[in-house]
C-alpha cells in the first residue's frame, strides 16, 4: 500500500514567486493535515482539510497561504509571493475517515522549500 | 490550551543500555498521546499511542511508553538501545476537537556504540 505521497521533495523558489506543494493521502484516507517544520523547531499545525472542505485553518498565516483538497486529486498547499521566512519543511499527514481521533496520522516525507 | 513539553534537547545513551525520552503534557480532559520518530530528510513514523487502558503501551521496534496521569507524563522507553535508534523523537497530543496534533520540540537521541 502506498503511503502518503508528497511532491516535490525539494522545491527552490526566488522571493516573490509562488510555491505549490502537493499531497496525496493514503488510500482510503479522507482527512489531510499540513504541518510546517522550521529549522531547529518542532512541527506546527497549519491546516486540516477533508474533501472539498477546510475544517480548521487556525495555524495558517493570514496572508499568502492557502490550501485545498478537491474532490479529485491531491491536496495543495499554496504559498504566494514567497519570502525567505517561508523556507521550511512542509509535511502532510492523513488519517482514515472514521474514528480518526483514535487513529495515528501517517506522514509523508515532506517538501523542503528553499527560498533564494 | 493543550501543550506538550520535551525537557531534553538531546539524550545520549550507550548501545545496549536502556533509554528514556521524557514527555509531559497539559490537556483538558482525557489525553490522546503519540510518539513519532523522524530520521534525517524523512517524515515522521508512528511508534505508539495511548488512548485508554493499560498505562504501559508497547509499540514498534521494541519501544514502549509509560502513561502516568498523576505526573502528566508519557515517557518513551526501550530496554536496550541500538545505534540505529539514533534519530529525532517527537511526543504529541491530539486535539480532541478537530484532530490536529500538537507536538513537543523534539528530542535528539544519540546512541553510541
């Protein structure tokens, strides 16, 4: 069974460009979470989505960041007009659709975003 | 607000010795607690969880964790450390409302031969 797939693994952007990070959850999972790991720090929650719905975006910066999880296709985390401070590892996790509170989240290998 | 603390940035252990990685939590209500391990340039791998039941939880790769409600702790343990256990370990508590994980800062485990 394929795990959580994230691409690209590494992404380099210049300041002011846009970054798009993709996440395909594990088969059968319909809950997707995005986390950010800054250098020398732990993971911080950004956003929680179900198919076509944003459930909790309390960890998302107010500007430039957006996320979606369409009916078909992967979840997308989009960062517009990137700045150096956006350099981080971005991780996606997924969990099953039922009784998700008791189930562990399964993580992808992340996208390492570098801003020049 | 729910939170998790890992008081040690790094733990050093000799191979074959027992290891403990500490975690304390603060939650309202019953805690859902998790341990994950992260190897360099990889995502987090699930090790074990505590939801309810026995205070000693057994997980992957010989790891176990002891839940202590009175001390609000959930320490990760292994009887005999391996060099390959060297990695970054995260304790996390699950937000019961919407399911997001709240992580500690992480503890680097260094096992020396």
